[in-house]
């Protein structure tokens, strides 16, 4: 069992406690024993705190051992599954890799043959040329701007995607397209005879001891593939180490090294910032420093650094994700040394203390008392609650907003939690909030009648502000 000192929102123990961790966890070690100064990690965390606003969690792995991990309270993605957004794509690609190893998928097979029952009448010749590898490299031939129309409106996503206009021959131009990855998820199910997440569970999640993964699904029950997977920062770090080790885990070759080399190589040109213009593989991005990464919106990263024998996994809700990567390049990459460093218990203690005190602070009050409560109120629109009328009540922690069938706890100078079940399943009308989610909220009076509320969802990147006006 894990040591009793493992607490909510706190850094788990480092090297000295590794023997007490359960077998499913990656081994732990001190940074210095793996050739990394604890000071470099402290400096990186200081830079994250100074230059980024909404980091959620991290794991740093060197030579197969976790040398540092932490979470910005009240977020806890180390133990609570976090939405991965497009980081999901790399798992779907890996499922195709397992099928390719089994001889069940041919990368040059035409999708018109795989989806013969879903093809439109009189399909355009370009669609008839699309191969599995064109989906993997996002050289589909249809512009991604058509994608939301299909996913929002249609119960049958396969038919909707395959009915999209074709602008060019497949394989001739990279256009980022999550619908292409959804089709890959459908191929996994057709070729394996299993649901995508069940197949990944058998081939990857269970062997690596990954217990947290779950995914939203399409109306037909297929994992969205290009988005919608949820898992902990620790579990995506395991995935990164599995890739770094060439598909080996616990001494067993689970996925061929050749597939990982193929999937992580540059297959097509791409555009964007410094770490987006270096090329795209099979649902992986190439990076600076000869690295590659799984990449999800707002900073969900698993960075595999072959030259440094290191993995860095991150969860965040950042707008400038290039800067998030730049801080890794600036502070961590130069710190990965060739040999162990002298042990430094004082530095290691400072690092542990730094990680334990990471937090996203709640907004502080303005000193205004607000009106007598309970009171009727109106409140602005947010992703948590639609705009409407309700009641604001006083509570021990601050206030409670009651609107419709929802009650939102709002902390006074500290975060208050509310857990809601948004629906009874995981069917997703494209990025809608589904499943059980926990909101945190804190408020401050801006005048005697207006409460300004800041909020986050603890397991994804959703955040915002709205006003409650007492009548």
C-alpha cells in the first residue's frame, strides 16, 4: 500500500520511499542519483509559477525512474483522471500499432474497403484513394473545417465524415483533423472486434498498470479517438516511458520497436510555432532536441526525449503552450547530465517542499460584506450553469448559488468544491461536458450587490468567471 503520508494535493514521496510504493507505480529515485540537480527542477517550477498561470500537474522521469512529480492544488491530476484532449490521438495511433503488429491492419489498405457499408453513393475518386496511413498522418484530403458539422449534427459519425467534401488527393497535404482519428478508432474496433478502450486496456493499460483511463464516446459507443480520453499524469508518464523503451515493459516486448520508430518519425510537413513546424508522425508531433510528443489542447503533453533518456508529462490549462514547452527546453533539458551527482539532502528537501506547496490560489476578497442573505439573484452565463435567476445563500465556507436543479458552492477567499453528474453516460456531442465533474469556485464582492465568481473544473481545462447580482 502507499505510505500514509500520501495526501490530497501533495507531492508523493521521492526516492527514499520507493520501496513502499505498490508494484504498479514506476520506481522512484532522487534527481541527483539520475544525473539531475534538484535545483534545476526547482528553477523550472519557479519559472512555471512566474510565467504560466494554470499548470495542473507534472511528472519527470529519468532513466526509467520518477525523479519529481507534483500537482498545483486544488488540482490533483496525479491521482484524478484529467481530460487529455488531442493527447488521446497518440493512444489511438498506438492501438493501430498493436493491430499492425498482429497483422490485422495494413497501412496501405483503403478506408473505402474498411467502411464499405458507410461510404456515400458515388464517392469522389479522392475518397477512394484514402489509406489508413493517410488518416494516421492527417493527409486525409478533406479540410478539417467541415468536421464540426458532422460531429454535432449526426448520430452516425462515420457516414458524416465520409460524406465530407474532398479538396485534394489524400497524402498530398497535412491538415490537422480530429475526424481522421475518429475513423482510426472505428478501424480499431472493426479489426479487433473490441471497443477501442477495451482493446487498449488489454494491450497497453493493464500491462502498464494504468488504472485511470476512460473515454467519451460517439453516439455509436466508439471512443472519440482524437479527443475525450481521461487519465492521470502518472499514467501518461508510464505511456511515455513505454515509448522511450521501444515498447518494452517489465522486460516484455508488448509493441514492436519498429512501430514506435515509425509512429514517432516525421511523415509530413506541418506548420505553426517552433514545436509545431518540425513535422508530424502517426498522431505524434516532432519537437526540438530530437524529441517527440503526444499533444493535447491547453498543454496536455507527454514529451519523449530519446537523447536525454527522459520523459516529461504535463497537464495544464494554458493558453501559451509553446512557452510551456520552452520552459522544459530551457530548464530541464540542460540539466539531464551524463552521470550521477553528489547526493544533496538539503536540496532534495527543498524540492519536496516546493512540490508540496504548488497551488493555484483562489481570488482574495475585497473587504466588502455584501448584502444580507439569502436573497434572490440573477447570474451570468457560464459553462457550469446557464444564465438565469436563483437564490444566493450563506454557507460555512462562503456562499451557495442555487439555480435550477444545481447548487454551486462558492468559497470566500478559498476554493469550495461541488461535484455534478452532467449526464448518465459518456456520449459526447463534441467537447460537451460529460460524466461526473468537480467544480471549484471562489467569489469576491465587487460592490454591495455584485459577487464576482471565479471557477475551474478540477479534471479538465474549463475555467471562467461570471457575476451574481443580488436583487
